[in-house]
C-alpha cells in the first residue's frame, strides 16, 4: 500500500492542480474503514483521545523571570525600532 502511494505521488507530480496527496489520504482512510487494510495485514494505530493540555505558569522566582524576559524584551525593542525607521523612511519618500 505504501509503495503504491509512493509511486502514485511520483508519477503524478506534474499535475499540480490535482491534490493527489489529499486524495491518497482519503483513499487510505476509506480502505481502512472498509476493512481492506486488516485483510492485507496492516494494523491501525488505534483510538486517539483529543484532550487539550491544561495551561498553568511555571513556578519561578523573580530572578528566573527576569532572565526569561530580558532577551525577548530587547529583541522586541530592536524590532520596533527597525520597523519604525522603515515606516518613517517610506513616509518621507
């Protein structure tokens, strides 16, 4: 099944308007649902649980927070200064 998909992708590369990879994914899912993959000895991955992780901030002391913020803040200021000068230069033209 994998070799068939690989050669299909290789021989259809010149047809850029056809979403061949998407069609192969749909074909593979369809073959799995119809049970052909079980007959061919290809096992399914199984059931997936889609659970969003919980969000919480790490417990850091003040020194670690300052180390964490100092470089991104400096980069943000540099980006702001560069964008301001490029906008000003464009406006003066």
